[in-house]
C-alpha cells in the first residue's frame, strides 16, 4: 500500500493539489493584475509629470518669444523715431507716452517729460510718420499733449498735390475734417494733407493725414472733406517734442 501510495504521489495529496490549483492560479493572476495596474499607474504619473514639465517649458518659450518680439518692435519704433529726429531739422526731445485720455471727442496723452527737460506749452509733437499734436500743459516731469484728433485742435494745412490751403479740425474717433476749402477746388480721395506752417505753431511739411472722401453739400459754400490721420494713435508709445531753434540754443 505504501509503495503504491508513493508511486502515485498519494491519493489525498492529488485531491489537495487539484483543489488548490485554481486558487493558486487566481492568486497569480491577481498578483500579475496588481503588478500591471501599478506599472500603469507609475507610467501615467510619469506622463502627467512630463506633461507638466512640457507645459512649463512651452510657457517659458512663449514668454521668451513675446519678449523677443516686443524687443524687435521697440527697436523698430525707435529706429523710425531716430530717422524722424534726424530729418526734422529741429532740436527735439524724445518722450514716452505714459497715459491716454481717449474719449469720443477728447483726445490727449501724457508724456514723461516736463519743464525740467525743457518742455513748454505750445511745442509741436511728432512721431513716425507725422504730426501728433501740441503740448498744452506742462508740469515738472510730465506734460499733456492735445492730439490733432481732439475736437479742440485745429491745424493750418495744405494739400500736397494742389497746394490748396485749409484747416484740419479734429473729430475724435472719426479722425478729422478739412474746413474752408471751396467747391471749385479739385480735392480727391487719397490727397495728402500736411502742415502749411501758417499760424506759427507747427513747422511746414509735417504729414497730417490722407483725404478719405469728398462731398459737395448743396447748401454749403465749402466742400465736406473727411481725413484719416497718418498716425495710429491707439498704438502710440514714443514721441518727439520739437524745440524751436532759439530754444534749442539755450
């Protein structure tokens, strides 16, 4: 009996082995499943961390790109400002725009130069490619500039093509209009408007704007002429204040 039992591995042992096998398989599968789940968890955690790092890197690169673009933009603006300064034929003082008052009709800016820098009320203010306005109030370190688009601003101008003279009057968001030009004058859309030098406030030849449209009112003596300024005042950041030759020599 013992010999037979040993050769067969034991009847009861076989029964126990057969009975235990499914549980061992289940335990093995469960352990393997847990191991796989843990591996997936570790993998996903790694992906999340990597994604955070990539997002941070992208944000840093975007910030660097924005800084680079802003640097290039500022360099280009200053280059144009320098070119204008050299061609103006006047002594000038460069200034930054630090505040804006942009109502429907009221248009002024504040610049970071004042009486300590030599500024005085009435001085013309320019920026590429033309006329910005004039200084109207001066403090020690800042000054207020009345833009040519303000309804209280009037500039003596002429049309480059025909040399016809008139007054450019500000109209706020609409830009401006030419006044006192009679119907018999050949004004057309696209005509260039520049300062005439009359009145002694603005030097002659500063670009003001371009004629947008022309109409002939039946009951009016003068043409109705709308003008689009050359300056985009919404993007104005730096300006030049022109100083007369007498002031510049002091």
